[in-house]
C-alpha cells in the first residue's frame, strides 16, 4: 500500500534528537531519507551505547529507523561538492547546525536553492537564524530555563526551578519541523515553489506554553507555578495522595465535582459557602470556583487519604470524571501490553538481528501501508547505493573511501516479520 510521502527524497544533515525526529516522521510516512553523517564514527547519538557493542544503540535506532546513511565528510571540498550534486535530485534538505556553519561549506539555503530552486529547506536551531542570540549553543534544559518553562513547573515561588523530565522541546521542534516540511511540500505540489523554514527550540517552547504566552502578550497575565494542579483552577483539578499511591483528578465542572465528592464521602462541600462560590457552582455552565482554596483542598486531602487510587480511578472514570492513578512510564506500558486498555500502534523494526519496538508516530492512518520495517542504518549503510543511483562509478566511490571522505557499507536484506 502506498505511503503519503512515497517518491519524496530527503537529505538530512541533522543530529541528536530534534532534526532526526523530524526526518524520522518523513521516513515513516514513506520518504527516502538519506542521513548524512561523519564517516569516522557517525553522528554523536551513536555513542550512547550503554555498554552495548553496536553502531545502532536503541536511542539512535528509534530516531533513525527507515533511513539510509551517507557517511560523508562535508568539511572537505569533495564531500561538499558531492552533497550539492545529490541535492539536485532532492525534495527536502534538513540541517540543525549552529547558524552559519553549513554556509562555510556551501550547503546553506542560497547555495542549495541555486541547484534545486524548488527545494524545501529546513534549518533547526536553538534560537533561530537571526538575532543576537542566534550563535549561542542550545540544549533542551537550557531553553526550558531561558523561556520560563522551568519556572512554571514545581510548587511555590521560592522552590528551585524544575525542568520537564524528558527533552520535551527537542521532541516538539522535531514534530513542528516535520509539520512545516509536509506543509511546504503540499504548497510546492500546488504552486511549484520551494520554501525556507526557520524552526527553533525557542519557538517550539513558546508553542508548548501557547495559552500562557498569549495570556501574557495580550492581557499581561503573569505565569504561576501551579505544581500538579489542572489548568482551570478548580480545587478538584489536582493530584492527591491516596492510601495506595497518588491520583490525578480533573473535576472541573460542578457536575464533576458533585460526582467526585459523592465518591469520596465529601458531599457536604457542595453546599458549603466557606468552601465554594455557591452562586457560580449552581450555574448551568462554568467551573468550580473556591472561596477558600486551602480549606477545600484540606477537606479533599483528608477524604482521599483513606481511599484507594486504583479503585477511585475506575469509579470516577465510569462516572465521567477524568481520573488516573499516577504511574511510571514503564508501569503504563506494561499495563497497556497486558490488558489492551489503550489501543496503541505496535511498530517493529528490524535492528541488528533483533526487533526494535515502538508505539508509532502519535497517530494512526487507516491507509498508509503500515510501518517501514527497516531499522536504523550502521555508519555508511546504504550510502553506496545512494551514490550508485546518482551515477557515481565504482572507481570514484573507492577513491573517496581511500581518502577518508566517504565510508560505505552494504545494507543487509531484512528478514520477514511474518
């Protein structure tokens, strides 16, 4: 079955998470992705092996499945010339070096556009291509600190900053990069024109905090550290300790609040003027507004403390009140496997004699041909075929290899999954 991006060719010079995640989306949607990386050891994420003797550790493989590796030294004149020649047949060009680096080698947008006028060219950086901070180095937690994300996590103004526990901005800019590329390809199909895309971690961070950003820009509303409380401000949209763990609950509306208090034996709060704005509470629409938040929270804490989070999750969910016992990631994944409680895609890639398992791309198509079965390439795996298709003869390839400019390796045929 055809995949959405069949026939699209991508030259991907990116490394680590953000850029490779963008091109991973494209590869899984059917594009031919040629990963360009240094010939000696490949890109830096290959080094995160956790003791395993492999060029494709799990972290690298998960982001680069379905791609080919062109192990090419673009810092040399011959390497850069070769990449420009390949760009003539490419549809997309991705890079995530610090602004200005690729221009030194004649691989910037202007240079590639001169070769392929309708190229879709995506630059991913920390702070964007312009501005005084564009040359600064950027890592996920540094951008979380700079943009205020760390000061939105945690409890209280005096608490230390707290980062999100995974590289959320790297992932977000990779998703946004893929979205922008697919949008530009659609426009190119319609109008015949290419596009330059400036995607940055700062922009991705602000999109993750979009409602808060807009609230400040338009109304001057400052951010608050709300800890584990929900967005609406209801005292029953919070996370409470129970007898067997923690429960996150979102009883935002009066109807949900009534159901929650009935489940935990705290119904008296629904008529308590000290606890709630009863006029607002008895309106047909709206959220729960506390008069004395600490009093309400104290009553709820006491009621939750003697009850089972697991039991309340089931009871409240059946009653239409969003609730979940707090789990570790591994606990959720094991439960989903064991019970089928959530219908998750189960994608398997062939990788070094084993299967690499993922839960897909975050969405599922009814018609897309299924996951691309090929795993991530070893350094240079697939590069020989890329150059041969481009018309380079065996002697020229061998000369580049002898000079250390190129490293190739033949991709082994993938076994059947059936």
